[in-house]
């Protein structure tokens, strides 16, 4: 691809700025001093629609924005308004966080200048790229999803000044915990600079999760006051401990929202090409956020690829998880697993070996694409999540589905290897503990009259909705959480654990805590359930020793034998018995055995060689190989 924008380039005597805005009539590069006084420099347009200016005396640390003038016709995707200060899409850093203000949404000629409301881009001195090396990630390993802020805000061992930041993840207490879980890679929820949705401010809330980005390059200063250098140092510390770093990236939409949203960057420069539009001119909303990025427009592809390379070369990250992943492959006639952007990601010399994980669904037509991302991609497996929840909830007829998911979901991924990311809970939905304590969502704190979030969670409450002081109910919930954790750690292929689920954290029944930057969303380290945590550590150690679970090769008949409690091979009739909830899985090559008892009573399992073990109700038992 020729032309295109790029991050400011610092030369020997001047810095060069380049911005793509082919429909604009004029662009200005706007520099700001320490008193926020503005200096405007006109930019010149080249034949590719890229505007340039080279300024002497401007170097690292300079704060800048962009203004664009041209036709104003929002219905046609033209939003040019020189009163709106815009963020350069390639700005490598911002000087402060975005804060929503209604003035950012004003029509041309009806509002005030937004320079004092908007963060400025910051020119950053070039640094040596991180030396290229293979990703720190074991196929079939444990991915640990965490929110940078909420993970350490209440951690007693992390110094208060570090809490809530990326740097806190490098603290020895954090790394020690991750190593006890045998974490292969941490997956950081979005760290790019984001803005609140407009409905949150009036009800006293903010966007906590960060899935509303304005920049795909700049890190939000609330999470990393030290910017890219902070991320880089933390990645090194984690990798030195054998733990990779995966970033959750949001390319399906941006924080400029719908027609009533703020003008912050892409919209003010070239909305017609950056966003997908219907033939009628309306914004397409396949994301539920108001806009959808045109990911396969050539210059948008370039921007996305450049931003991914930026985090690999400048911070050394090991991979990426993509929110609402079908957006990356959407063409005019629907999702294509061989869309240009996906093919370029596979072929890119910087990105080709990185871990790539798709959330394989969005709400657009044909948006559910589980199993279709193809070679080189891992995929969040919601069929695993749902079938395992149904089994442990007690639904009938689920043993076959349980076994298929446990073995790598060959019905979804086929082929010789599984590309599944098995998970039971994620940031979006109930925590693992709340899954066993709430049948209904309790999102009242979100200010939407409990209408937001998933309505059907395949959850159960063990007899009482919510908090209980009944020791019988508490024991039943702890047993169920431990069974769910056992299931996850004993599943074939990559697994994902949401931070805090290893010790029973709760969000008080809130299954959509995106706006809860408080005790609901933060992890309570002092109140963790030590019994559940010890169970998780034991499971992690067992998984590390047992080769069969981390293997990503599809199980074949010669690899495994399925048996009932009497030690007899399972036949078709047994698999189809609606009430059957017990099975033993014998790994023939390694000699390990997994006994599953999903019934309400203890069960004896006969394993051959005169062995017989009792498996507690609603639990799993993993047995070491017999001495040979």
C-alpha cells in the first residue's frame, strides 16, 4: 500500500507529520505549549490524500493535534469542522485521558472550540525495537485474563502508588501468584486510550473496561503513566518469569459512537472510509456501539497492521486477542476467513508468529463465526462455556457434549489440532463464583434498570439467590466452583481463566460490570477463598505434569478409552442416556485417568487391575499413572 499516515518522524533538524484525509480541503498541525497556547501550521496534501508538514525545533515531548476543514455533511460521512481538535490516529502517546463532554458532539458552527477538552498527541523519541524472539506461550497453556486496574487496586502487597497500573503486574507478589497457576500468558483487557459512553456521566459512572477506544497506538495514561516504556518493562519482567503478554485489541468500532457521538479523530478526518456505511449513508452498527470500522478498506488495514506491529516491536508483546473478531474479516457480502486483513496478518513478518485469538462473534448478519478463522488462530469457544455450564447445572442429556468439549471440540474445529480457547467465565458475564450463586443478573448498579447484560447465563444458585450464610449452601457453591475449575484445567487445548475466579471472586451478581470502577469490579485479594485457591494451585500443578491436557492434537481412538463406572467401554446407548452423568476417561499413552461424577451422590469407579476409587458427588478425580 502506498501513501498513508505514520507516527511523527523525528529527524536531525525537524519532525515530519503525516495525516491521511483525502476529502479534506485543508489540514493544520496544531502545536501546544505548556500553557496550552496553540500554534497552527498548514499542511500540504499529496496525490494519495496524505497531508504533510515538517517542522524544525519540534522534538520529543511536543504536544499536538490536528484540525481539518472541508465539506460538512454528516449524512454523507463528511464531518469536517475546524473547531474540533482531532487526535492523530498514529499519535504514539497522549498527554491525558479522554473525558466525555457534550461539546465534543456539537454540530459545525453551533459549538465551542474543543482544544481544551481533548487530549493532545505527544511526539515520542524513537527507541530501538525489541529484539525479535518467539512468543512466550505454550500451545495448550493457560491464558489469564485480567483488567490492569482492577487486578491490583486492592492488592495488599503492591505499593499503593503502583496499584492499578501496568507496572504493578511486574511486582514479585503478582508474578509469584501467576507462576503458582502455571500461567502461560496474561491477557490484558484494553489498554488503549478510550472514552466514556455519553450516558454514563449523568448517572455518575465511567467506562471501566476500556472497550471504547479512541487510539490504537497510545496507551491510556490512567493505566500506564510511564507510557510505552512502562509496558515494555513489564513485558520483560513477565517474560523473564516465563509468562507471555497478550493484548486485547478493539478494532471493530471506536469511541466516536453513532451520529450523536463525539468527533475526536477518525470521524473528523475521513469518516466515509474509516467507518462502514449502508447504501443509504447510515452508519452500520454490527457492534452495538453505534459504528463499525471498515477493517478491509486498504488504508484502514494499514493503520491496524501498523498498530499491531507497534506493540510487538516497541513492547515485545506475544500476541493479541480481538474483540468482536468477525469485524476483521467482514467484506461487503459478509465474513470471509481469507479477507485481505486476515491474510496480511498471517503473512506479515512481524505478526505471523504472534498468538492470535478471535472472539468469533458479533451482532451483525452472519456474525457467529466460531471455528472459521482457520490456521494460525485460536478462538474463544462459547460452545465449551455453555455445554459445561449446562452439565454442571444438572441439565439432562449433556454427557456427550461434556465429553466432546473436554476432548477439544473436534465437531467445531476438525482437522488434526484443536484451536479452542476453553473458558467457563470471562470479563463479560458472571464470575465463576456468581455462576453458582445467582440464577438472575443483578446489574442494578449500572443504572439501566437491570436491562443490560446477558439475560440467560446458564447459572444456578444452590437454593438461595445471592449471598447466603448457610454453611450447607456455602459448601455446595464451593464444591461447584471447584468442579468447574477441575473441568477447565482437565480440558484439552488452551484454557482461559478470568482473574480472581481461581479463588471465588464475586461481582455481587453483576454480569456486565463494564462501568463499575469500584469494589464491584476490583478483585478482593484479602477476601479470597483460600480453599478454592489451593484447589486451583493443585490443578495447575497436575495439568503441568499431565501431557494430555496441554496437547492440542485432536484425540484419536488409539489415544483414549471412555468407560462407565463399572469399567466397561461406553456404547452409543449409554452416551444417549439422558440421566447419565458419570464417565471415566483413560489416556492410553500416558496412563492418566480422569473420573467425572456429575451426579448428586458419590460414585465408585472400577478402573481395572482391581482398582476401585470413590469419587465425591459433583466432582472430578484425576489419577496419576500406575507405576510400570
